[in-house]
């Protein structure tokens, strides 16, 4: 489904402002929380498989689970997280994370350095362990569900999905298989190091990682092998974390994550006048302080000058109007002369009562007689 801009939800509490993207869980929208005057994100849950939605009791339990996750005050999870339903549609509300999703930042040409990649994975593991008492319910460990801020070197996990049978702690179904989490973390680590999706890789994951990072410790190969698409990990999350190399064993990062650099701006000016080199121009000092001067990389032969005065269009418009009036006057005089009779000496118009010579009387008796 698609929500139109301006759609209101929860009796006008939320107003849809724009469509953001469609990720692994569903379409995401930018909305305004009118009651608090804050921008938030609204995600439609279950839109990819509406026939597989759980019953109403499980959905309400999932919304309570989201509120409990927000109450943890964990920096890796959104500070605002909740859910509601309206007209049979399930929605998830969450605050806008800093940075951008990993699938937009990391590419095959710009993978993350090894130190940064492992630091982000460890931060995510610690947050998952803190989440264990509540249950690992419907977690999606995919690159589009992990937001990364290069400036803060921090991540935000937003991959909470509503799936059939999902329920918070206490129902017996809340704990997902740790092997599934280990596999998802292995896929995520492989993506950070190579910029490629592990789901589309048939060769062992360590092969491509070695090509990008040949100096990594051998213990990382075992951790990646457990996330191979053809295998299901059977170890716990803590055991898999122990296989990751320590930060001291990793090579130093060659370069930080490339970000948008400063954009050079051309100096604003009214116009540019080129001065001939055979006529030197005396230098003109700038009366402004040096702190307010703008650096310029233009050649010395280009100096700034005010724009020449623009010619007014009034004379040309007057000439056009004069010619138009003369043309109309000439046409009027010609038409008036055309309507005068040839032998008339007066300036009177042709009278409609003017007499004309009589026409011959052609009767029916003489009409058919031969000449």
C-alpha cells in the first residue's frame, strides 16, 4: 500500500509528509508528530506478506514489546519506538536515527576498514545481549536495518519486524534461535568488509574477505565460515563473539570512511571583465579585513566589476507602437476611399438609397426566343 502525502493517522496525531524508502520490513514514511512537533518515521508492518500476519493478540503483544525495548534506553536502539493499528493496517513509529543505513554508505568500491567493521559488530552484539531478557523478536540483521553515523562512530538498529508467532518474553516463543542471529551477524560483517551481500555468494565468505583484507587474523575465517549460506550456525552468540580478533590484532585503518567533502564555491560577483595583458591595471586594495575576504582562484587577468547599465526597452517599444498606429491609420484611409463612388466629388459615404439603372424586363415569352 502507498500512503498519500497529507494522510492523517491516529486522529490527526501523525501527518504523512513524504515517502522515504522500502526496506526489508516494509515502506517507510516521514511523518510529523503534531502533538510533539517532531519529525518521526512511520513504517507499515506486514505489507510484504499481509496473509501471514499474526492474530490481534500477538500483534498487541508485539507493540508492547517495542515499548519495552524503548524503555531500555540503549543507545543502539531508537529512543522512540512503538506500534499501533488503524483501519486494519499495522504501523511502527520510531525516531529518525542519525546517519544513514549501511546499504547506502557501504559499496563494493568503499567497504569499511576492518577496525571500524568489527567495532560496529561488537557494539551490535552487546546491544543484542542486553535485549535478551525481553526476547529477540523478529530481528532483521540486514544492512538496511542498521544506521551508521561516521561522525559519531555509532550505529542504530531499527530491524524490529512483526512476524507470525512473534511475542514478547513469557510466551515461550520469544527467543529466536541464536544460530539465526550468528548467521545474520556473519552476513553483516561480510558486507561491511567487502560491500557485497553474502546471500549471493556461493564461495566461502573468507575468500572474498581475504582478497580485500589479506592481513586479518586467521580466527576471523572461522567466524565467517559459520555464516556460510549452506550452513546453519550451531554456536551461541557469546561463542561467536570470542572468535572475532581483538582490536590490537587488527591492522590500523588506512583511511577513514570517505564522506562528502567540502564543495568549492565560486566567488559570487555581478560579472567578470577580462583585462588585456598589454595594458597593466594598477592593483586595488581590499578595504575589508582579511578574516572577511573570500579566497579566489581566478586568474589575475580577471577582476570583478559592476555590471554595465542595461539598456532600457522604452525607445524600442515606442517605435513599435508608432509603426503599428501608422499601419492602422493607413488601412482605415484606404478602406474609406474604396467605399466612395467613382464620380462622387463629395466626401459622403455611399448611400444605401442610391438609384441604379433599371434592369431589362425579361419575361417568359421572349426569354426562349432565338436571337
